């Protein structure tokens, strides 16, 4: 047990139980219990208190801070929350999740600290979730379930607009993938097996051997030729509202849109207009701009079953979170051994 290099943890692993029990044996870890914590201010105070207690007792300061999945309600994990740690020598942070738009990585770099995400943990679950939403958007699945449970079966032909519409088969449709990282590639492999034609846009073309049958095209070509568009890129300043009024106007009429990345990549006001005008047929959103608040336009009764909403759960499977917790442990071990962690997203001067 290395008392001289202690670690602070927010909560505990919930899936990699035995592996994390071994971590608790390997290192000296203080845990901030999650019970009673509801927001960023609570965690900010708990971190400051933990650092102050350690300093007051004359013990060595924390060198690392980790948190797990399901902690989005505490974000952002930035200077405001973490400064007491870096001021006292903490040089490693890692949290559950592929995206890290809610983590102050630039600030961490300037403090000489690593940030490690869990880059491939949710790849399969999110790609499966994207395919699930593509199928749900192209087939009237939500409406069918609600009707069946309500005893309406396929609806009443005598009432205008009441019948469930026919579904559309995705075979032969063109899928445009925006963002060809690990999730985009995994989605391409799945969609290819369903007989879709694949195109993608990315900051740059990726090696052909990794394209999984997708063809690199400009954003304008993707917008103009896709029957289904899937958003799979990270949220950055350059992708915020990447799909807005101008982009919707370039799309095919009747396009289906799916977003399993981050809500703010789509301008929701523009999306609602595009749904109302019929430009967009149906949309499947696992993410929205101001989670957990839903833009009232998306809940407009006139759009009814054409807006499929999920509570940011496509990546959330037991297998994915287990893998992710193992990735946090791997990064922590590498840092504690004095190595550059493989999953570091930044390059601080250490
Ligand atoms: O949205 C989930 C993630 O980024 O891991």
C-alpha cells in the first residue's frame, strides 16, 4: 500500500467489481461517497473538503482523481471543481465516457495533468444503439407499440391520419455518417450488413482499410445524397450546431436523422422547422442539447410519433460500462507506473 501517492475517487466501480477491489488493495484510495450528491456544487465542495482534510493532517496530497459512469449530472469536471487537486500536485484525471466535451482538458494540459477517457468502451453499444434508432425511425416502431398496448392495433382507417404509416426498408438506402471515429466505423460495418450504401464525412479521410465499405464525401454531398444521416462526431466548437438551417435546406426531402453523439451538434430549432416542413421525415435522438430538458418544439403534438427520444442510453450497457471501468483502471495503473497512459487525450508536460 503506497500511502505516499494517494488517489481520490468519486464513487466506486459498479461493474468491474473484483478488478476494482484489487485496485483498492494496490493503492491508497479515499472515496467520496455518491450518496447525497446531486450536482456540480456538491462535488466541488466534496473535492475541496477532501483536499483540505488531507492538507490539514499533513499527509501527502492526491496524485490522481477518478470518477466513473453515470456522473454526468456532476459535470463540468473543470478548473472550478478540480483546481484544489492540481494546486496540490494531482496530475491524473480519468472518467467514464468516450466524449469529454464536459471535461476541462485544455486547463488540465496547462496544469501538467493527463485526462484519460474510455475511448472504445461504448463503441459497440453506441453503434448498436444508432442502428436501433435508424430502424426505429424508418419503421413506425414507437407508434406501433403505443397503439398495440392501447388496444388500437394498427389504428382506425375511418379516422383520417389515424392508421400507422407503412415502414421503409433500409436496404438500398444511403446512410451518411458524420464522424468516422470508432463508433462511426462500427456503425458502417453494421449498416453494410443491412444492405445500406455508405458515405461519410470526417475532419479528414481515414485509411481505406478502416472505412468498412463507406465512401468519403464532402459534407455537401453527404447532405444532398443521404436518405439517413447519423451523427457520430464529438461535440467541439467547430461541430456545435453543425446541422442548422442551411444544412437542412441541402438535405433530401424525407430524410431520416439519428443522433447518438451530442445534442448540441444539431440546432434543435432548425430541426423542428425541418420536421414541420416535411424536409425531415422522422428523427431518432438519444441526446438533446440541454439534457435532461427537452426542447418543447420536439414535444409538439403535431410531430407526434415522428420524434423518437431516448434518455442518452444507447451507450449504456452493462458490457460497455464494465469495459469502461477496466479502461479507467488501466490508465490509472499506467500513470502510477510512471508511463504515459495509452488513453490520454492530451499531452501535458509532465
Ligand atoms: O455519451 C456517452 C459517452 O460519451 O461515453
